[in-house]
């Protein structure tokens, strides 16, 4: 199979994945997107990807390798890899698999540091997991790249709301601790530490997880945010 044939097959599987995303069948979309890499992994321009490692390796072996791509083909493979990994990040966010979402967004950024969509996905994954410092860094990078992007601005607004909620909770925790101290019960070191660190921050973040993963879908030009370039 020629390199152009492999790229064409990859595009076909990406289109199938996009169709499932539009139907909100994210698990099925992940399978289609992962199959793309059976055709393009190992070609110049591909940073790798996919979630069915064994299948991908077997398919690659059957399809044959050792072909040298032209610069134009390398660019096509790179664009396809970026699009599919961004879409896989979206699907994993929808399924609540934030670690996988972050993994695929990071693969995009390894190929294209200027991908605002990848930084957005990464920020959403961190935010959903309550990793606030990394969420802020990723979302701000997305904002700097695309300051007019409605999805990014909406996610930053959600981030600020959750930070405010965390600070309010910490304030209440401290208030309760010292109220008890005045009543004659000295606050323990663990209690003070828990209040200072936002011990229950995950519960606050969890309340906004759905919003975090839905934002890009509701504002993107294509249904559910899947790239169809």
C-alpha cells in the first residue's frame, strides 16, 4: 500500500470517527480514530497515537513499512495526526478519562506548540481532575493564542468560579477551626493543613466537570468540536 493510500485510509477512519462524535457515541469514535494510526504510525510527520496499541502494531506489520514520504505527504500525515489526537482528547474528556485526554492533547502539542485547541483540551482535563495550577497555565496559553475564542473564554470563566469557590470553602474551614478553638478545643495540625490546602477541592471541581468537557463542543464551528479538515 502506497503512502498516499495509507493517508487516504486514515482520512476515511477519521471521518467515521467524526460521524460517531456527532452522534455522541464517543467510545465508538475512539475506536475509529485509533484505527487511523494503523495506517500512519511510523510515517514521517506522525507523532504516534491511538489507544489500541497491539492492533495498531499488527496492522502496521501487515500493511508494510519502510516507505519514504515526500515533504507534502509528511505535512498531510502531521495534520492528520494533530486532528485525530485532538479529537481523541475530546472523546476521552466526554468519557471522563481525563488522563487519556491530557495524553492526546500533549501529543498534539509535541507536534504543534501553537494549537490553542490542544491547550484548551489539556486545561479542561486538568481542571476536571482538580489540578488547578496546570489548568490555569494551559488555559492561559490557549487564551494567548486565541484571545477571541469563545470556548477558551468560557473555560477561563469556569476556572475563576471554581477558584473562588475553593477560596470560600477554605475560609469557611478556617473559620470553623478557630471557632472550635475559642470554645476550648485546640485545632489539630492536620485540620489546619487540610484547610490550607483545600482538602475537599475535588468535590468542588467535580461539580463543574460536565461544563468543562462540554464547553468546546457547544461553541465550536463543527458539531461537538471534532476536526473535520
